[in-house]
C-alpha cells in the first residue's frame, strides 16, 4: 500500500470512504434481482405546448385567450379545503372556496376541487374551458394515461368524466405549483378555518396600500397643508389636531421630539446632532430633479439620490421611496442603463437526468515501476448522477480489452 501510495502521489486522486446510503441498498437489490414480468418502459414526455409555462403566469392570457380554471385541494391536520378560480377572457377573476367537513386524502381533495370548479363553470354556462392543475396524478388519470386503481378515487374519476362530457371543449393541463398559487392559497385558507354552526364569516376584502403604515398618519391633506403641519403646530402651540385619539396623540408627541423648530422652519434631528430642513412635496420634486439630472447630471440610483439629498441638508418623510420612483421614471436612466442578460430564474444544469445513464471512464498509466503483481494501468469510472467512483488496476490494456470493458 505504501508503494502504491508513492506511485499514485503524482496524480490528483483523492480517496474517500463510501458512506452507508439506505436508498443505494434498495437500488442494488433491484438491480441484482430484476423482474421481467412487470417491466414497463419509461415514457418521457415534454409537449411543446407546455414550454411557455416556464415564463410568467401573465403570459397565459395570450396563450389561452378563452376561459381558464385553476383549482387545488389541501388536506392537513386542521382539515380539508378546496379552492377554484375562474378567469374570463378579459382577465376578470371569479374565486370560490369550500370547507370539506369529512375526512379525505390529498388526492381526494384534488378531485373535489376539480369537480367543484367544473360545476362552477357549468353554472356560469361556460362550454369551452381549459383547466389547470398542479396534481400530476389527477391530470394523467383523467386523460386515461394512468390507470385508476384506488376504490376511493374510482368514484371521483367516474363523476369527473360525466361532468367533462357536458362541455363542448374541455382541456386539462398540468402546471407547476408556483403557477397555481391563487387556488392553493384559497384551499389552504378554507382548510384551516373552523366552521361552527353559529359562526358567520364576512367576505374577505383586499385593500391596496401604496405607502408604509408610518406614513399614513402624516400624509398631506387635501387643503394644501404639508406632511409636517401637525408636528409644527404641536411644537408651536402644543395643540393636537381635532378628532385625535390617545394613540395618535402619543405618537405625535414621540415624533415631535425628533424635530427642531426655528421660527417658521422645521428641522429634522439626525443621530450626529445635525439638522435637516423639512421640505414639502413641491420642493421635494424640484430637489430630486436638480440633484439627479441638474447641471452635473450624475444620474445616480434611488438610494444614492436620497443620501445625496440628506448630505445636502434636506429631508422629507418618504424621501427614499420617492427617490426610487423618480429614478425609475427617468428617461435617460432607462435608455443608457446596463442591459442585464441574467435569466429570471436560476439555471440548474444536469448532465445526467437519472442514475446510471452517463458514465465517465479514464485509464491512468503507464505506471513505472509496476506494482508487485505486475499491474501498470488503473481504470477509473465515475457515475455522473450519484458521483459513484470505482477504480481497478490491470496489467495490460489493449484494444480488445477496451472493447470488452
């Protein structure tokens, strides 16, 4: 072993001990004991019409201009729920969800969601529909590409086929789970809600909030006052705005301690005991325009623009977000910006899609002096998927030997 170690020291060979892998034991057992009676060939499919699903979900409206149905089911420790979303050709969404008050598996919940969505489409008198699901089992069983053997799923399968016959044109397609997030959220929400008999749940309303919560109490009002008007009046007279509760009064007192009033000019205190003059919205627009695209025209990004204005000695409450929005609307910055050619998602290259599909082999030699048994060549083989390495030494390497190997 010492002699071999000295001989192989000139090569970049690293020996690592094989770790115990439970899955490898099963694979070795199946490889050593093959069964020919139930062998089924591997059918790989990648239809061209599903290539566009790699892109954004918004592109589906151009690819499929008709009615679309997205559905999903969820079964967890809290219960089971289903969700379905119908999308019109104009892009209008019709969500619906239901709580399943009986025990069911995840596959049963997927079938329940599909039947629920198809019934919803029939109630709206939709005859041409494209249904999307992230359940590979449901799609292939409905298309009769996989055999349905479960007795519990068989009843759902027959009911689904009877509903499908009522449509003039119905297509069922498989999509990744990331493209079915809306229906998945509805199913998860309905599965986690407990429904006693006396509970009444109001419809969920989603509000659009364009500014952070700390900016809503100091935003400019309609009568032309600035965002710092309440702070300025409190520091000058000690009075609060009308119809103000105790929480808003406490917040106004704490916020006013961070400002300094000199006559009619309000300043913002900094951590290094500096003062920044507070300006209104019109002055802020002029300041961003001059600093960003003024005489020098540095055209820096939004965060640097906000820091530059603060170093100049000015401040307003939403200056960082306003600077970012201002830079995004700058025409010159958009025209002369660097073109980023990076893909929208991280690419993962796979040289081998499954174990034992690709092997790499190499012969090391001739080794001089030879080993004690006369071997002068080393054959190294590596499996690309599992990184399995095998090495063996030989005395002679000929064309006939290579062909046999």
